[in-house]
C-alpha cells in the first residue's frame, strides 16, 4: 500500500519556489547584438560592445538543481537568429541572470548578485574582459 501512495505523496509537495530575476547582458564580441531573449520571453536589446542594462525578468528556481538550463536566442542583424540551450551553473543564492556572449561564439549564463568586475564574479580569465586583453576586475575591490 505504501508503494502505491509514494507517487501521490510526491505530487503533493507543491510548486517549486521560484523568483523573477533581472536579466543582464554582456557582449564580449566585436559586433552588436540588437536583441536577445531568454526562454522565449524577455531579454535585452541594443547590446553594443559592452554591458547592457538590467531588464525584467525570467523566472528562476530559488534552489539550483542539476540539469538546469536556459534557452538563449539572439540576433546580430535583426534578420538571422541564433539559438542555443546553455547549462545554468550551480548557484547558492538567487540573483540576476547574467548572459555573456563570448568572443569564441559561446554563450554562458550565471545566476549571481555580483557584477562583472567583482573579483569573485563567476566569469574570469581572458574571456571575462568585454574587450580582448582587458582585465575587468575592479582594482579597488582587490
């Protein structure tokens, strides 16, 4: 009898806690990204060769779990669109969803309350600079 009740009990857990978080885009490429979206919804626009403003919103679970990913869709010319599904790395607390369009063509995302330039920001090394060869870490925070 208990074995028959386990699926029923599992479905009674209620909805997973989630929070709407801001989306912050970073363009590390040499071209413009006039538009991008996350999971078919909101995203950003007019992302030149730098950081875009924070826009609203995407729903993210309050607790990270293995296998989480988001779908990123973007265009460089408002005619041709690219789409990729990227994994969401482990996060300990909820924050903005940072979306990085890297020079090598990769897209990386992070849920973080830090901004690029903080010494503990999850993207570091040569790919972190918005311009090639640039060190984005704010010296005053070291």
